[in-house]
C-alpha cells in the first residue's frame, strides 16, 4: 500500500525563515520538516504584491506536492502578499503566516511609540494595515523599511553601520518597543538590540509563530529534516552550517 508521508513545509525567500524553523525543530524533534528557501527570487521585499503573490503560489504548490499538511509562511512579505489566497487555493492545508507583532509591542510600550522594521511590501500591504487598525489604538507606529538588512543576512555579513542606519531613526523617534517585521532580522537581533539600547524591547516573532505551528501541525513523524533552495545549493549548505544548530 502506498504510504503517504506528510511534512510541515516551511518557506521564506531565503534563510530568514530558519529563525522559525529552529524553534519548531527544537521543540518537535519527531516532526518531519521540509524547509524551502526561494533564493532564486530573494529578496521578495522590493517586489510588488502581485509579483510576490505569483511567486508564493508556485512555492506553496511545491510544498503541497512534497506532502505538506501544514505550510508555514515564515516570511512577512509572502504572508502580506498571499496568505489569504493560499488558504483559499489549498483548503485542506493548515497555513501559519506572519504579521508584524504590533500587538505585543503595543502591550509593552510606555512611551506610546513602537517601531517596526520590515520590507516595503509588508508595510504597504493590506495585512499590515489591518494589524495596525486592530491593535495600534493610541500607540504611534513608526516604520522603517530595511531591505539592506535582508541582503546582509543572506550574504552572512554583519555591518554595524548598516544596522545603525536602520535602527537609529526609530530610536530618535522615541520608541521603546521594536518589532522585527521580517524573519531575516532575527539573525541580527543582538546587533539590533545593541544599537537600540537596554530601554528598547526588541520583539522577534519567531518563538510565537513556532508555538502556533506546534498547536496546529502534526508533530509525530520520523524526525526528518529536508532543505531545498531554488538558488545556489552549495552556498545554501554553507548558510545552513552557519545559521542552524
Ligand atoms: N524574510 C522575509 C520577511 O519576513 C522576506 C525578506 C525579503 O525577501 O525581502 O519579510
């Protein structure tokens, strides 16, 4: 009899989604995980929503074909462009997506100012607008697109001057909570926190998203870990060696 193996499919434009993958992998050693880095198309951030939606459709279909019963869009930009569409396209699949973590930030702030670092496409999309409308209340949200941080993480570089360029204007605006609105930024969390200073709470969404995956997904498998890239496979192997435990 044909045995159909289901996996938890996790994807991002590149390595950013590994921040979510790591938490899921640590907490669910028996789950079967399939990580897809769409590095032929990284970065998603500067692309229009329609273009990202079309790319994400192909990536999602691929994961469903590979046996994903849960698909984790470990990418704010992909979720902004296509989460609802993919839910309609694959009604039998559980989707977990990412929206900027405005809610915990507004609960944390005492200055009434919250910063969001994200991609332009995330900040321009209707999902972001809905999240702000639902949770911001009286809190001012100060945003800053930071595509250069995505490039830096993909390249495996850390340039503190680039981190400062992205973060200092938000600090100058008086924020005391900073939302990492792009999964790539989790790999720069300590550099970002160092620039932001001790009075700013930096919110990395990866643990909360992983917790949601653990609630909805089938965690009983053989503990397989598969990785795939649409880009350069050798370079991806080196990135994995550097970025995951
Ligand atoms: N890691 C992604 C996000 O959360 C996308 C970065 C990009 O490809 O621009 O938005």
